[in-house]
């Protein structure tokens, strides 16, 4: 049987209407203030048109950046009672990923790595739509997953005794290794892999932040 992968498209959305409307209202207020001070009190310095225009541009740009930077809101699933999106791991060393949430759908991928972290992005009662570290999405049965927090190495990384670059290196962890996640702080994560426990840079790991890892 031949297995294939999906191509996942990243889509950018414009700033929300609420944030843009807020900036527009502030610009209108600035223009009104300029007209008011110019007509009622000649002793006050009028705001130049260029200054009003520049402030409006800054307000709109700030509102757009804020809207884009906001992570996807976490939803609580009515099926599992857990947050979506969230990370889980493959329970078995052979898991079939299907095109849709039932056995009537064709198998498009076969996962053969027990403990591999995946991002749950959608749910039904018995099925979970997952996204892997490569960005591919399939549907798997809910019982094929567990709550164990694992990560996968995106690049080769040096494991250190303490969470800083000056700390002594303990081991070199290869790309693709699955590790058990213990904790993260200040851009470093403590993991357990290949019989070692230590700290690696968070940027070298996949399976931690739901709003940056594939969303």
C-alpha cells in the first residue's frame, strides 16, 4: 500500500475589524481636535495635518500588529473536555493516519514511532485530527494517543547541565530524537533523552508552544 502526505497551507488573516475601528476612531478624534482648537482658540497651536496623518498611520499599524501577533484562542473540546489545540503523543509504534474521521476514509500515512509528539487541532467523539512536526495532518483514533509530553529534536543540539550556553555540555542529541519534556524556562528546556537528563535550547525542539508550533 502506498502512503502519501498532505500539503498544509499557511494562511495569514488581516487585523480584526474591532482593532482597526478603534484606531480609526482615534484618528477621527485627532482631526476633530485640530479643527476645534483652530476655530475656538487662536492662542493654541493647531495640529499640523501631516502630524495627524502620521499619528493615524502609527495607530493603525499598532492595531494591525497586535491583532496578527495574538495566538489562536484555546478552545475546550465538548468531546474530551481538554483544550484544543494541545500536544499529545502516539501511544503505539504503528498508528494509521486517515484522510477523515472514520475507518471508511483511506489511510494516507502510517506512523511508526511510539511516543512521537503530535498537535491535536480538531476532535470528534472518537477521532483526533493531528499535525506532526513536518506540518502534515491526518485523522487518528483517539485511543491511539496519550497525554505524555514529549518533544522531537528539530536540529542537532548540545545537552547542558544548566540552562545557559556557558554550562558544560553533557551530550550531543541528534535531529529527530524523541525526548521526554520535563520543564522549560527562559528559552531552555530540560529533557530526558538517550539516558541523559539536561537542558537544550527550546528553539531546537518541536512540541511545546501550540501558537507557534504549526498554527
